[in-house]
C-alpha cells in the first residue's frame, strides 16, 4: 500500500480527529466530558447497527432504502409479542413470549423482510432501489397493522435492559453495536462469504465467471441487513421503552450517509465496516458538536448535507488522482 | 456419522439453553385474560387504598397554616424551599397544610376562610365544585412519579383522588359551611410557579370539619 492509498484509507479517521480537536477547543470541557462522549456513543448505536447492514449491501453494489421501516416493524413486532403475546384462538391458547423469545422473533422478522428484499432483487430482477423502496412501504404497513397505529409502551426493565441498561458503565446498546461491528468486520474480511461480497460488488460479471453464486450472496446480504435493522429496532424500542410504528423515519439516509462518509464506494466492491464505524462517529460527533455550539437545528440539516457532499467529492477526487 | 455428530451436539446445547431460558410459554386464553386483568393498573382501587392507608394517616404531618401562611408572605422562595413538594423537574409545587378558619364568604364553587383572628380577608379558599389538577396526588410527597413508568396511570391517580375528594369531603363541607362557621381543614395547595398570587391560597381539602 503506497502513501496515497494509505492517506485515502485514513481520510475518515483524520476527519474525525480534526472534528474532535476543533470541537474540544470550541466547546471547552463540554465536548470531552465523559457523559457527553457516552451520549454520542449511545446515540450512534442504532445507526451503527443499520449501517453495518447497509455497508454489506452497498459493497455488493446495491442499496437498501427499507432499513428504517424494517427497524420500526421489528421493534413493534417484538414489543407486541412481549407485551400482548400471540393469541391462537383456534387452539384456545396464548403464546406468551419471554424477553429472549421476543428479541429472537424481532430479529427473525427483520431477517424475513430482508430476505424478501433479496428474493425480489434476485428472482424478479428488480433494481435494489425499487425493491427496497417498495419494502419501505410494506414494512411500514406491517408495523401499522401490527400495532393498529398505536405505540406499544411500558415494556418493563427486563426488556429495556438492552437499550437503557449498562454493563461496566458502558450502555448495553454500545456493547451490542460495537460487538456487531467487530464481528462483521471479521466476517467481511475473513470468511468466504465476506470475500464474495467484495467480489460481487467489484464486478458481478467477473464473480459469475469465477463460479460464484451471485444471487445467493445477495440473498444473504439483504437478509443480514434486515436482521441488523431488526437489532437496531430492538435497541431503539428498549431505549425508549416504546415501539412506535412510525419509528425510523429517514434513518436509511443517515445510514447511507455514514457508509459513504466512512469511505465505502456507492458503486460497490470497496469499503469496510471499520470505515462505517468512523462514518457513524463522524455523524454522531457532528450532530453533538452542532448542538453544543448552539447551531440552529435547521442549519444542522444543511451542514450535514454538505459534509456528505464533501466526503464523496474528496473520495472521488482522490480516486481519480490514483487512476 | 462424523458429519452428523456436530449437529447433534449443537442441538443438545441449544436444547439445554432453551430449557433454562425458554422463548415462550403457552397458556390457555382464559388464564392469559385473567393475568392481563390482574396486571392492569386499576387507578380507582389504587386511589382508594392510598386514601385510606396513606393519605388520611398522614394528615398529622401537614404544616400548620399559621406557620405556613406568614412564611409565604414573608419570603415565598424560602417558604417553597422549606415546606413545598416539587414533582420531578416541574415548575409547579405543592403545599400540604392544615388549619382552622372562619367562613367569610360562600360562593357556588368555593368557600373563603379567614384564618387570622379578627381578619376579614380571605386567606384560604376551599373549592366546592369540580376538581382538576394534581394537588392531592402530589401535595403530600407520598407518591413518587418514577414508580409509574406509564404517565397515564399517574395522571389517572390524580383524577381518582380528586373524585374521592368530590364525593367524600366536598358534599359535607358545602352543606354545612355557612358564613361565620368555623372550618377545620387539612389539604393540599398546588402553585403553578413562583409568580402565582398566593392570596388567597387555594387548598383542596382532604379532610374538612365544620363546627
């Protein structure tokens, strides 16, 4: 790896360090306060779970616009099962779910919707943009139907532990998202399926000629993205002690932003989970810093938009220079 | 056999885990319905128990009005600090007080009392109409908002306690309190914020005896 390549890879990290230094100077001790850093990590944990799945999808050259809606459905599904159980009138019984059962059901619900995305993309050959846009509506519809449009709340401390609890003074949500990031970084770099994902994103034709079952790889990727959106939904629900059928509106955009800022190429084949972690941190630090600096929320959106443009533009420029 | 052995081990391990940490329980619909009913918060029952077991026995702890009213007039901020209860981060606060006063006026929805001997000013008013607000719930400081994750439950407690005052305290007060009568009361006063005029102090009675 030459110096230019190394610099390109380290761009997100350098950007993060610069932001941290600038905000530490601008906000005094506020930004570096332990409680504030804890808040930043807690706030990005949901986006990190979504973004890990989004990274895998984008690495294959695809996109997933449905993660926010899947998050809402998975959270509502798990909360509903846990709070109200599942009445099977035909048999005169009710299935009452434990926390573990509800959590697994929520993740499986997310995975099922992700698998649906994968099947539509690979079997019906619809572009990922269209297939996942449709799922955005479908998952939101499921969430509304399941909850009758009402929030499911008061889930209790056992359920809320994964979102509101702590272990060694670190929020559980952070433990979960960081563990997933480490596992998926290893998965993407050290397992055959992980390498296939890069191969499919690099060149789908070449991957086919090399004998890879491209459709299977895509099915796995969209299913995993759905399952991770399910985990994000559970964290969010547990954190708020409420499952909202309207939760996760616009989260897909934050997630795509984190992946792109983290250096993953939208055309696929290039990027890493580690970069996405940095992307999430950059967005989290930016959001937090703007609040600490007292910038109006209206301006915050615009600034975030320009940061995304700048990240992709810098990435494009350095890619062109390399070529 | 070699290929199936790891799967068998995996199934045994998963079975063991699920034995100790089951994913769900199956119960009859009737049992589920009974459990749900038992678990549903009943604000009326809660208010009844709270009224009998905690609220009435706590009346002896109410701050005497002859101590509280001069303190409020002299230094409201200090009186608040010394005698008031505040719920969470709310701006509003409540006093829990008791006293004896002479009825100086009776209207459709309140009775005005003068507490100081010889005074003709209404220093305390006791409502006799429909009650709103959280004075009775919050005034004694006996209920902790954090113990109620569902804020609707907490709001319902206030409504039920107001209903108990409306049905158990106010009818007798309304019937017997005539101008010139003496009223012994214990109750709670809710104050919106420090700018609220506390002359007179509006007290929701938990107990009121007319002599």
